[in-house]
């Protein structure tokens, strides 16, 4: 076999091998949406069911500051001091957060993508069905908590994180059984709900007004209704890019929450007024992080 014939035979064998390889290759499915966290550049065929979209995540750190030192908040056995130097203890704290949104530099207010249908009882006994943004969390310092607020695809320069301390909007008109059992607003115990007219208890606080052994019955503060709904707006400056989850770590400083109270002399209503007035200043942003998973 001469050199020319040999070269032709080699070229034929290579072409045959390529055809055989192509015949055995199976196209790879994956997410081809560039907005998704798991965008797969190597995929040949899009499978939208595999796409995972960016989430807004929230982490709360519950602390009590003393001058320049910050401690993790302690319940029941930890002793704190009011503005008059009176000792008091915190037995329990629970509160709702709702409508956690990003405010962009161009004025956009970004909501999460999830929604939920609720029923609102009407005066004539009928039920009005309404669809609302599903953006609610129930917080307590008893355990470290991280929340997935919902999917949020919008991108751009962010200037503010905004949320309500309490149950904002139509959700506060709905009965707890209008929500699924595993929802923050579903199956709450009676301590977190007033009635249909007043809605949810936005913040629930139990205080021991003294530290003596005989002080075993806490003062209970159930804070709610629209006048006590508190908006919190925290300035930030970062760029939210596509394809990443956003995790915001917030600190709740209860030294600021209880600033100015007189644990021994203030009436429950006076305590509520002071606490609500302080709450927006008690929150601060510790960290903003973009995460790939």
C-alpha cells in the first residue's frame, strides 16, 4: 500500500470513528436559564424543572449589648438592668416579620416570587379569596434561626432592606386556619392571636420585673393591631447579581429594644409604648453575602 493510499485509509478510519462517537453521544440535560443559580453551561438541552432560582435568605442574631460588648441574649436566668438600674429578666420573646423586600437605587421594591391564597371572612359570613405575597416569618431568640424568605430574581444596586415587624396587609385579616399547618401564620397558639377584628399578636414578650425568687409570674405583653405595626428600613450598599442567593445577617439588640423602660414602675401599656418606639433602632445589618448554593 503506497503512502497516498495509506493516508486516504487513515482519513476514512477517522471519519468513521467520529460518526460512531456521535452516534453514541447522548445530549446532556440541565438548566440553561442564566438567571438560575445552577445554570449549566455544559448542558445541551434545557430542563427547566432542574432550575433553582436565587433566594432571599435571612439570618437573625439575638444579642444584648453593654457598652462596647455584645452578648448573646439569655432568657429566664440572665439578669439585665433598666434605665433606673432595676434588674429584670426576659422569659420569652416571639415576633413576626413580614414583607421583607429589597429597595433598589432606581426605586424598585422587589418582592419574592411566592404567593398564597387566603380567605377573609366577610360581615355576611361569606369568604373573600385573595392572593397575597407569601413573605412571613416567626422569630424567637430561643434558637438560632435562618429563614428562606422566597425566590428573588431581580438584580441591580441595592440601597435598602425593608420589612415590617408584625403581620402587614391583608394577612392580618385572615384567620390562622386560612394558612397551611406548616406556615408561620398557621396553627399559632392563642398567645399569638387576638381575634378576627384585631388579628395577630405582632410581638409577644414575657418579663420578670424583678430577680427575686418570689417573682415567678411574668408580665405578659401582647403587642398588635395596625398602630403598633413597625416598619424597619436598613440602609445597605451592594450589587445583587444574577445567579446567586442573597443571605442577609441581621442583629437584634434587645438593649435597644428595652431602652428607657422602668421594669418595676411602668404599666404594661407604658412598656409596650416604649418597646415599639425603640424597635426599628434595635435592628442592624451584620453581613450581606452572595451564595452559589
